[in-house]
C-alpha cells in the first residue's frame, strides 16, 4: 500500500462484509487503479511495480527482427561464404558471355570481339609434345581499321597459321579472317541483321537459364553440406542469397533484351 501511495494511487478498502471474487487479487486492483489515473492524467503516469520501483517505457528498438539476424555459428558463416562465392562466379560467367553477345548485336567493332579466341600452338614448340592454348593477345595485337574491320598482327611469323585456325575454331559469327601478308590478318565485321540480334538474345536466354540452374544447384549443395533444417536462419540466408543472384541474372538478361531490340 505504501508503494501505491508513492505513485499517487488510492486503493479503497472494501468493507469487511464484502467478499472479493477468487480471481480478484492485489495485482488486479493495482492495475485498475493505474488505468483509472492514466485515463485522467494521460500517458505521463508511470506504471508502478510490486517492489515500488518505476518501470520505464517498453521499446522494441533494441530487438533484432528474425529477418535481420546474422549467422552466429562459424560453420554456417563458412558455408554461406562458400555459396556466395560460387553463385557470384556463375553470375560473372554469364556477364562475360553476354558482353560478347551485346558487342556483336550492337554492331560495334572492337577487339573484344575476339576475346573468346584461344590459339593452339604446335606441339613441337613445347616439351613432351603437349599442345598449349593461349589467349590471342599473347601472340598478336588486335586493332580496328576504318571502324569496320579488325586487324590482327602476330608477333612471330610462324604463329600466323595457328592464329588463323583459332579464329575459325572460335566460330564467332561474321568473323572470317583474310590474310594480308606474312604477319597480318584482316577481318571485316558485317553489320548485324535483325535476325542476328534476335539470335544473340536467344543465346543469352539459354545462358541465363544455365546460370540460374548453377545457382540453384549451389544452393542445394550448401543446404545438404550444412544439414540445415528447413525452417532455420541459415537456410533462410541461403535462400536470400540464391534469390539475390538469380535477380542479378534476370537484370543482365533484361539489359540484353533492350539492347538487341528483342520482344
């Protein structure tokens, strides 16, 4: 009762003749007195406790929602990082492939058109007779002439035949090398047709689906390795990771669709 008086709450003592309901306790009476005073004076009234101490306002600002909880287990964090790296690699692979398609579909003549070319050198130039494949820029320079042709100049004359064969093997649409001299090849680049642009988008769509499949497999592999329950924070975080990377693939494909004019 002294605690109630300190908070300005009055507790009326019922006549001895009155009998309280078995469910009415001192706590109930305190809560009713508090509610009555709050109705008169507003929210400035502080809630009393049984010990007479004051209880401040309750806030949820310091609580972390389940959707924002971080992984606390080291094994879960390691698996999450592994999955993230694998999924990012799949997205970057798709991004590189699409860059080639966009360049060809746009009609821009740039040395990047020949990035996929890998040259097989003669076994006689390597120990144990092994054939080695190297990037084109390791053996030659690639330039642009008149805005419509690529010029490939090899550093060493004996590699010209290997470079020419590699250009054919790469099967890049519209790339047909023409020998100019003992060290130089000229490659006229035709303007892309509507059919060529649509074919580029069709190829990008197939590659996008391949990237999505890879990402889903990486997600499933991580869940299986970690043995994460279906309803767990670790599983939820991996699902978010998968959704994020698939959204990246979709955004890249949408950009290709716009640049190629596909419908």
